[in-house]
C-alpha cells in the first residue's frame, strides 16, 4: 500500500526542523537545518526572511523527499509553524523590505510601548487585548518601523509574521492565525477576533494586516511557482499554521483543559489550555488553535540561549571534543554541572540576560551571577545557570497560582529535555512532576498533526493522543526541594534589590 504522509515544518530561532509523518503518526523522515540569528544592536534580534525562513523550508522539503524516497504526490497536506510573533514588512510584490523583527527577545520598542500606553490607556489595552504590552507584543514593533524607518513603512503592503510569510510564499494567500494575531497587541480585539480600527491611526491601517483565521483551516494550495521552487506538488493544501510554541504544545500531547506545555527552547515558554479567556496582569491570555479553546501564556526570555551562551564563551574544550570526537558539547556540560551540588555551592544566577518576560515583564532586567568566590568552578557556574532557569519557572508557576491558574499535567518538551539533570532540577525546585513525551521532534510533529485536522483526517486536536504517548515522568525529590528554599528566596530578592541599578545600566545598551 502506498504511504500517505503529512508534512510539518517549523522555523525556530537557531534551527529549522521538518518531518514527514504517516497517517498513524509513524515518522518517515526528519531533517534539521541550523541557522544563525542577527543582532545588529544589543536588544535587536532579526532574521532574514528569505535567507533563513524560505531557504530552510526549501532545504527541508528537498532533503525529506530524498531521505523518504516518497513522491511529492504522497504528501496530503502541509502544516507550518515558526517563531512568533514576528514583524516582517513586505511590499506589493511580496518582497521583504527589511529583516524580520523577532518575538519577545527583541526589546527595541520600549519607547513605543510607553507611548501607546499613554495615548490608549494601559488598562484599556488590557481590557481589549487581554494582556499588557511587553516586548512580546508586535504592535509596538510596527510602530517602531513607522517611527524609525518611515520609508519602509510607506512601502509596506502587508505586515506578516513568520509562518504567515511561508504560507504566502507557498500559496499567495496572506493569512495569520488567530492565536498569533493576539500577539499583535494592541491591534487585535480578543473578544471579537478582529483588528481594531480605533487603534489603527496610532500604529498602522488594518488593511495592511492579513485576515485572522483558525490555525487548522486550509489557507490555500501550493502554487505552480512554489511547486517549482520547493519540489512539492501544485495544488497541495497548506493550513494557516501557528506560532512554534503552540505547535509544540500539540506535539507534546496537549489535549485536555488545564494541560500545560513547558517548552525548553532557546527561551522558556508556557501554554495552559483553558476553557475560557483568562485576563491576567502578569501573563497573556489568547484564543487558542480551535474554536472554544483558550490559552494562558507565559514565557521567559532565555532558556537554551543561556546554555548556548555558556558553551560558546566558557566551554572550548567541550566544543573541541564535539568537533574532534563527535561527542555532544551540551551533554558534556550536563555532566560537568552534575559535579556541583544542589544550590551550586551558594552561587545564584539571574537568567535575565535578554531582559525578562513573565512574570516580571521587564525588558531592562539584567543577568547576574551572585555570590562568586574563588572556590567556584565552571561546574558551579553552569549549574547555577540551570538552576536560575528553574527558579524562574517556579516564580512563574507561583504567580500563575496567585492568579487562579493551576496546571494539571505538565508536558515538558523542547531541546532542553535532553538534559535529564536540568529536568530534575526544575522538578525539584518547583516540586512538580514533568511528563516527557516519547517523541521529542518538536513543533514540526505538531504541525503535521494539525495539517491532518485541516484536511479532515482527524476531527479535532483532542485526538492527538492517537500519535503522542508519554515516555517517562520526572518526579521531585522532596529533600532536594527543601535545600532550594534559601537559594530561591535569595533569587526572588535579588531582582527587587538590584532593579534600579539594572535600569541604570540600560543606558549603555
């Protein structure tokens, strides 16, 4: 019997991943394309849409077809996710006018946030958008382009996010999924699921924004031009798609209300599936991927980006062993961190190396190692970074609870789950169980399932349990949890004590 497959592609911060999956969830082929991220100035993070996003998509499709030895005609549909929400201005011919401004790690629009809060009212923004403005919001970034690059703003036909650009390249249709559109605050009306005309004069006319649609809807079909460029079959259906974290939640097996996805990517991201829209002062609320489902959202600005920073700056011998012997540098660093005890010998790291999103929502927050002495080693420093992320996760969970959201199952996913020490640290610090799915392919696997929903193979995303099973449960060690009481208290106090000095340092970058 001829295999019939679904194609899922995810464009991430540092790499793009694709997968071909049979209708029953069995993996036919996978491919990964690494890429870089541009930082033209401190606090500015960008991708070249064609050199990264479209290039990677084409490379992934080409390699998947070679690896799988299937014909393009055996692919039933395409699902795409990507980092978000991003801001990419394109002209009337669909050509990018500048590199894409990335999601919450890009903090350039701080002044625009302050301006919009002043003219629109901070509480009114919260009432309409379900969230306060932060570096995660795309509306201020569009306004930044208007203020700082007026010639580009004038030439712009559409402001697209990452997956929307790929869907446009494939189908010629300009779309944005409702979940990602909510990240375009304050332009999006969370209650009526449409763009806000009353806000348009302050940012951009809404006719430059694509029509919001549900993520699993079919956006269009692969055009003849796109078929020539990618090797896909003309007429193949392509769904609207979504942001990477939402697709990752599906790949992790999220199906029930109160399930929570904890994504260990370049940043840390949380999604709790809820039955109603929850407005919160520290987090974000949004419609989710299907009608009558909602998401309670949070995210830390750093996660895997910290481990990458440490590897690049302080681990030349591990990198050399990776190059010369084929060993994994991150695994070697995990073994190094295991040499340090819980609490990292009194060393505490604040993980705010790119500002912080929830629950602080402070783009001017700074990273820190506190308590350094001559006794400390690289092992202590690396463990302190892992624990700092763990403390940040606990901080988020505690504030969630204060605002009435208490997750049920916590589904851990992302590249960081390969580090079993890190998972145990997070479990011990927060005193929670972490469920680890068997498949750790990531968002692209969720994209493929979403494509299956879009073309009618599955009735809804709740059927994802047909594909996703749990591999193991990480349980907290209660004795170790108690050992973290003092370091965690100091962690919480350090930010408040040094916040004024952090903000003073912001003048330098």
